[in-house]
């Protein structure tokens, strides 16, 4: 059974030209989508016009991150009320469906890894040489001890299915021209958030902030993007900060140290066998 699972997980010969992953945040921003009109119900001209505009905006944002694959080095600092830790990781991605994150520092956690294939996540602990699949009951649990959840990691490719997107503000705010896109959950969609607001710079479509709301309309957490500079031949934010609003003293900061796009990767990189390698 394990051999069969591993076989189905391996990357096939083709590499789709889809969005590269710059951690979870970029996926959340670039995979938002539009719901088609219900069968037999024609969309109004106004709705069609807005849908076309949103699609145009998302395509422009998408081009910032487009690449068939990526390889990056990142540092993740997690600060809570009682402890803090800093990890360094190497991240491999192929499209939105496959990613492998392997800790390289500190030495006591070197080799700990997470593999994502489609909507499945496996973790590997080298000290006990054990692979575990994250069960559905743990999807809201912390990812690698951070303020990101396992659900954040697997939900990226489902935002088109679960949310409708609308332009809710366009203009100047805080002395900067911005576009605000709001994601509203579709009826009966199995989602955690009441809505998500994505704010991007109007001049170059670089993300600024994402705000997550609960079902009562209260803000729950905020992810901000900073330190915009050229990396991997592209201009992009290299620092992501996630803050839970009920614990303002806590945060997770992710800093990209380097990233390269459109890299040739080994065909079996995203497999359980590869997950268990320490480097």
C-alpha cells in the first residue's frame, strides 16, 4: 500500500505552468477566484464587468509569482507569550499542488520535514524515523509551531471553489493607491473564515496585507508583507508577518533569504521516500 501511495504521489513528466509557492501567503492571494453564475441564470452586465476586472487584476498579481517550480531558503521566527524559536528551511515547490519544506537549522531539528501533495500533508521526524500523515482533526493545528495552520497549507488550491471575490475598494488609503479584494465564502462551503480581505498596491499589484475575519465579522488575524526587493529576477515582498489579533504580542515572521524560479527538480522529489532524506 505504501509503495502504491508513493507511486501516485510522484511528479509526472510534465511540469504545469502554474503559480509558484512563496509560502502560504502568496498562494492565498493569487488563487482567489470568481464563482460562475448558477446554471440557467445569466449574470448581469454589471456583474460580468466586475468579474472581468477582478480576473484582470488577479492575472496581473499572478504574473508576479508565476513559475513552474521554485527553490528557496527561508527563516521563520516564531514568538509567543512563553517562548520563541527560529528555524531555517529549504523549500521546494511545483505549482500549487506540491511542496517540500525541510528544516536545516537548528541542528537538533535538522531534517524535520513537511510534504504537501494536493490536499494531503505528511510530516517526518528523523530522530524517530517516523512519517505521519496529518489527519483531518488536526488541520487547524499549528504548522511547525507557527501561527500558520495545517489548513493554511492545504487550502491554497481550494479558494476558487470555496469563495467569491469582489473589488470592495479602489483608491488612495494612507497615502498609497490600493486595490482591496474581499473573498466571501460561498453558501455551504466548508471554510473557517467569515471573509478574507486582500489589499494590494495598485501601481504594481504587490500584496500589502491580508485580513481574516470570523463568522461574526470580527478580525482574527492579519498577515502583512514587507521588505520589497528583487529576488530571483522578480520584485516581491521578502518578509511575511502573521499576527493573531487576540494575542498582539505574538507573531510569526517568515523571511525569504533567496529564491529561484523555474528550476529543474528531480522527478521523485515530492514523494514519501524523498521526505525521509535529511538533506
